[in-house]
C-alpha cells in the first residue's frame, strides 16, 4: 500500500479531513468513498484505501449523528456527554464525570456539530440565539451555548435517553431507593399526594418521577407538560405537551405557563410539570389548590429545605406575593422527595420532607424520613404529617 496505510496517524487523517471537506463543499453531491478518494487524489498526496475509508468515516459521522461523540453516546451505561470547546470532553457512566478522551479538531468543528444537531430538532443556533435546549429525534436531550458566550469554547451537554425508564424496582435494585422508601413512595402516589422531586442537576429527578408515574393506576390519565419532552413513564394513558421558544421573529412562543393552563382543560387525573422553573409554578400551585390532586413535578433545589424558598422566588418573579406563595404551597403540596449523589456518584433518595407552616405563615420543608444512601433510615419531625397524609 502506498502512502498512508492503515497506520495513518490520527493527525494526518484530521488534516486530510479538513482538506477534503473544503473540496467536497465546492461541488455538491453525496458523500461517498469514491468522491472522498477523488478529492484526496486532487490534493496530490497519494493515500491508501484505509486512509480514504478513515477520512470518509470521519466525514460521515460529521454529517450524521453526533459526529465524534457518537461512539461515546452509544457506549452502554453512558448517561451524559459534555463538551467544553475543542479540547475537553467528559462523560458520566455512573461514577461521576470522567475525561472521555475525544478531542475536536477545532472550535469550528464543535460549533458546526452544535448547529447541525440543533437543526435536526428544527432550531436555529447562531450568534443571535447562541443557546438551545432541545430533544433530538432519537430522544437525546441536547443543550448548547456557542462561544464566545460560553468558555472555553462552544459548550455541549448531551443527556442520553435510556431505552426505557427505570422501574421503581430497578431503582431499589440499584441502591437508589430503599425497600421501605419504595413502599412509602408507592403509597404517596396511590394516595394521590401532590409532590415535588427535588435535587441538583443529574441527580435522577426526572428518572424517579417517571418511575413513580409508572405506578399510577392504569385507569388514570396523565397529562405531562415539559420544556423538552423527556419523561417516558410506562403507563397506558399519557399525553404530553411540549413548550416552544419564540421563532427568529420573536413570535410563536408557547410557555410552560400556557401549557399548564391548557393541560387543566384536558381532563387530567394527574397534572405533571416535568421541570418547574418559572412562572408556571403559580399555575401549578393554583391547580393543586383547586381540586387537581396528585399533581407532581421536579424542581432544582440543593436540599429539601430549600424547596419552599425556591418556589417562593419563582412565584415572586411571576408576581405572586410571598405570603400568597406560602399559603398556596402549604395547602397544595404534600411531600418533597429529595435526591442527591453519593461521593462515589451513585444517585439516591436522601429525604422525604413535608411542608409545615409556622405561626408567621411561612412554610418549611420538615424532614419526615432521612436516608443515608446505604439503606439506613431515620425518621424526622415531619413523619407524623406524612403518616396523616398517607392515611387520608
Ligand atoms: N438511580 C439511578 N441509577 C443510575 N442511573 C440513573 C439513576 N437515576 C438517573 N439515572 C441516569 O442519570 C441521568 C440523569 O437522570 P435524570 O433523571 O435526567 O436527572 P435530573 O432530572 O435530576 O437532571 C439519566 O441518564 C438517568 O438515566
Ligand atoms: Mg430532569
């Protein structure tokens, strides 16, 4: 074999890829090994078949799927892939973040991938709208912020969908939820309690919510409201509404708030807000206070104790005064299920808390059950409230 054989260095291939890309871009046509070979010949550098195929493969991955990230996304057990500009890629396969050892040739390559992935979901990503948060056709949740808004370069965050949701039993088997905790969670759902699953990013909030929704009686109708559709409960009667950002002219936005209101007219037995993060909290609280039992959602919070303050802040930003927010919260919410990650990366249910109102009318989330992540359970001062709610 002449020139670069199978041992062609990655640098050489990366080099050739850029050249071939330029040449191919000048004359439209399908991406075939034949055209790649012709373009390579045109460079005047003789290369072997293995190199032609290597260059073709890189270009092909570039136009389909997630480019150089594709193998990472397809690795069993990988849940998250993060790209920080051209030089850093991390993955999470259950033990926290680890370097993924994939490098992009240049910032331009990361940007190109980000734009292409956004466009497969029908979104534009450019300097006018330099961020996007969408679900890709295969279900992957994709977030990107272009440089220079993001540093050290264009930053991508991909969350791999599981082929199917975890069941509650699987969460128990994985050590994320104890046996006793699972019983309490089932009872909460069966009692049509309203609850929020709280925790930091990637602690498994959406996953636990989906597992709990899968335990809802089959005769009930679930109406899901989400920013980017993610929840896949294993349940026979699910309808979903997905929010939409404004288009380039600033028109056509559909907010979660609008969707919560629409959902209420759709005869939901359970109203579910996938991720509460804005003004929709007001409509959710109002709904839970007007006979819509069993509503639930997730909320980003660093501890269960932070949940009332988070709700208050979101409600306040939407114009609901503090006092009203607390009084609504006290009567609307039955439980907070808080998730955390252990030092070794394992996600677990850390606490079940109940909202309790003090003399001044302010709600605090009082621990009812506290789990240490190794199966041990302690009860907290809120446990009687929890039992009362379950007995209702
Ligand atoms: N208990 C668990 N054990 C193992 N993996 C989990 C567990 N809970 C969630 N995951 C995985 O972790 C990732 C993040 O979970 P997700 O529920 O989306 O988190 P959050 O909603 O808190 O951001 C997902 O890919 C999910 O499949
Ligand atoms: Mg989530």
